C-alpha cells in the first residue's frame, strides 16, 4: 500500500512518501547542499519537502534553465501545495519587467528562469533579502558566466542566512568542475544517491544496456579514405610550418581549437603579413580552418552517413572563404564529392534503427522511443527513414516518428519554438507520435515522459549528456538503452571516453561528499568590497536592457549603480556627452558582411547624438573570427574613425570592457562633473532609405538589388506589381529572386 507525505502545506494523497527523499531533504535543510540523484527519482520532490519547511521564513524560489521546465515545476507545485495558486508565480521573459515588480511583492513561491531573476537584480527591481530558500535545478550549469553564479552571489550578499539547494543528475567527472559548482553555489556538502543504494533500489526499474557494432560498407570506406588523404596532407603542411608535431595522422577538435587560440594570439603581434613569419601565421590559420572542415566531414561519413555528408558539402559550396574554396578545389575532395553524389546507399545504422524500433513496437505496441543524434540533419534523416519504412514495409504497429530539435535557426533549417516543442511532447505523451528523433535539446530542460527505449545513434563523449540521455528510460517500468557504434571510427573513441568519464564521475562524487567542510567552502558573510577604489564617490551608468549581462555584472562589482533602460542609441551612456557602442568581434564582422544588420546606421546615430562617441571592440580574434580579408577589416576601422569620427577602444574581454566604462564614467561624472542624461534618438530614415528598406526586407534581396529595382521601376508600388518577366530585366535579379518577390507579394496571407 502506497504511503503519502503528511504535511499541512501538502495536499493529502498527492506526494508518495519515499525514505531516501525524506533523508535527503532532512540533510539539505541543515546546510546548503548539492544533491546528486539519477533522473526520474524525484529531485523536485526533495526541493518541495525543503520548500514547505522554509516557506514560513520567507519567499522560496526555484530556478530552472528553460521556460517549459519552469512551467512544469510550477504546475507540479500548484497541484500539491496547500496555498492559494495566486501565490505560486512563474517568472519568464514573457512577463514585462514592470509587471514582475508587482507580482514579486505578493508571490510566496516563485519559479523562474535564471536570466529573468538576474536581469531583475541588475535593474534593482527585486531584492533577495526576503528569500528564505532557493533551488538551482540542473545545478551543474553553475560555472563561468552562467546566471546561476551571479544570483547565488547576490543571494548570499542580501541574505547571508538563506538556504541553497542544488539538484542535478550529472555534476561532471572533472574535480575542478565539481569544486567550481560548489563554490559558486556556496555549497557546504554533497548528498549522493545512486540506483544501487539500499534506500533507492526499490524504486528503480532495470535498464538493459546493449552496444551494437556496425560495419561500414566499402563505398563509405572509400570516400572516407579520400578525405583522410587530404587531412594527412594538411596536417603535414601544418607540421612543416612548426605549429604541430610531425607525423600526425589525426587531430582532435579540442587540439584544433587550442591551436586556433594560439595562432590568434600570435596574430596580435603580427597583424600585417609583412614578413615571412607573419605570412606563416596566416597560412597556419587557413590550414587550421581546412583541417577543421575536413575533420568534420570525416566524422559525418563515419557516424552519420552519406546524406549528412552531402548536406555538409552543399553548405561548404556556399562558403566564400579562401580556406573553403581551396578545400573544395582539392582533387581528392572533388573525388569524394563525386562518389558521394553517385552513391545512394544509406548508412547501415539507419537499417539497424528501423530494425530495433520495429522490434520494440512489435513486442510492446504502447512503447515510447527516443532516438538521439548529434546533428539536426541526422535527426531529420532518421525520421524520414522511419516514415519510408512504414510505407514500404507496412509495419504493424505503426511507427509514428517526429523530428525534435532546438530553437536556433540556420540556413534552410528553421528552429523549433518552445511552443512547438511543448506541442510535440504533448503529442508524444498521448501517442500521436511514438518515436522522437531528437538532438541534444531532449537531454535536459523539457518535460519529456519516460520512454521504454533510448537509442543512441552514436555515442557522446560527454558523461553528463550520456547520463541525461540514459535517464530518459526506466522511470516507471523496465527500460532499454541501445548504443550504435560504427567500427573503426570516432564512435569507438567517444564510447570509451564516455564510459570512462561516467565511472570517474561516480567515484569523484562519492569522494567529494561533504566537500564544503573539507575545502572550507563557507559562504562569505562580509560585505563585498568594490574591485576598484571610488574614493567614496558613486558612479551611475545607463545600460541597454538588451545587452548581455556580463559587463553590467562586473560594473556592479566595481560599485557602479546600474540603470537598465531601453536605449534607442548606444549600449552604455556614461555622461551627457559620452555614449558607447560595444561590439563583440564576431558581431562587428557580421555587420560588415551583412548590410541588413545596420552597423553603419548605429554608428551614424551614435556620432550624431553624442559629442564624445566611443566604439569598444571586444575580443582577440578580430582577424580570424570570420574569413574576412584583413584589408577589409582595416578599411572598416578606418571608416569608423575618419568618416564617423568615432574613437575605437579594443578590449580583450567583458571584464576589461567594464574597466574602461567605469574609468571613463568616473572621469566624466566625478572629475569633470558631467551630468548623466539619456538623450539619444535613433535617426529617422530618409524617404529613399525607407523605400530601400521596404524592398530589401524581402528575403534574399540585399540593399544593392533593392536600389536596382527602385531605379528601374521608380517606386515601391511598381516593384511590387511588376510581373516575373519584368523583374528579371533588372540587373542582378535572376529567376529565383523574381520568384521570391512574386511569392511574397502575391501569396495569400495565412497568419
């Protein structure tokens, strides 16, 4: 007979009583803790048990990385807590900041995404001094600049006695990473339960794990061999330049990234290829880029198949960088592309997926299956393959697959909104779909129901991701995990790497119990001193609401009063005469390449509105972040300085940017006694600019083509009413562009 938790703040017969959860909650209530518990064993229930004990002392917050998971936690709390629903609030970016201020005052339990709480803390809209308890879900994220780190720091400053609970299924295998998480969250101890622990094992269902080795067909081996020859040649050339050791046959992704960083650092010393060594650096950078691409192509054909490789080659053919052009022109790459285009055989993994999924559904028709892949193209390939097999083989019961990917959009690959993700998950629960072909998005942060089969299309080298994927099965009944491994490929390397890291992580977790007491991780209850000396005088800076928070968080540590505001012009306002635009190197280069990004309009507005405009370029990879000719970059910098009259400051990172902003603001506001006034207004477009903007807003039509169209037809109206044949008479307008214009203008609106 099932026993339930008996507590005045928990509705009767809603939460099952489990001894290990009670024990873990009891420990977590004594001191700030990190709880490590396998997926599906009720980490949220432990947070609930702590929450109902601390609610009498003040507000309670649960932080979770994604909006769907926030809503899932909130729905759970509303279903079990004996408090009015209006006191259980959801805070996400969908709620206006001004509304959140009022909601905060009446809320007792707040479930939020960390970015929202971070933003509200920076904007001084909320204070954590009334918060008695805070839970950090997926606590392993609390490293680097992630919002959890800043929130925990502010929490301990504003309420030193506040209790923190971190929950995760997979904290990582690296001791430094685990230590960093604990320090950042002010953790005193780690509490661990595994599936074999005495008080847990009764609630765990068995998981059958199977590793299946797949032999590659001869045609794939031949294409792979051609690309390996190119890789060997490029590695040899890189070795001749002295940047890697001799006789390398392969190189890892991490080694390539380290080499890229080293070459970028050298490039700072030799920004102009004026001597032999400088030219050697530029050649090394180009070779590194080629090796990166061919390495990726080899991995694709090894683990994903010809379809993924063909799509990758298609993307490379559109890349105009010199490194890519050289690679595509290479004879062995041409042969590989030719063979790939002629070959129609599928990767043998696809047939194995069909076989395994069909068998699962035949034996257990009500099963739910997740097929994990590393790439979107492969997720689509697997889903389509399962659909085709259903039609051709007339399988019973029916396989009902659906692709499940993240939100970001790429060329010809539109991302999936969170609303669409939730809709698919609901249909997966109901059985409308029974197979999710998913990328990493399904590993954490979404309310995906337990599945009967988790199929790894390829192994993953990350122990955290492997554990999260495996945790999707065996929650309510026995589950099955199958890992496909292509023989003689990187699959084998990744498989053994993940297995080794998982074992290492379990050992580290056991060894690191009570890590806080061992390492002296005691919350610092003293007031933090500013990193820079203010001489007792305060500085204020306006910060645009849309700016990423790293710089603002550092400024706050300096003692600067941050005023968040939607700024029409500039990212930071330091005084009535100083406005600052901040550009990460990649954003600056993208603005140079993509004219629609309005880089020059931003600079024009900055120069027009402020007597002392400043551009800060942040990052050390200005000449290597994109394949842009150095002279084009120098021309851009010259134009900014001469044409717009804007001084340029180069900074290495967000901390150095913050130091520059603080020092300039201090000089303006304190030394020169200048007022802080937000007065910038975006300039209105001239009529001809508005006309160009309207026409160029149609996809694939840039400003040059827009001007050609307007010069030819004379008005926006005539452009929009022109026939396809008339449009094609305009310079640079081909059949595709003409079709696109007619499609946009003539199609029925279905919004």
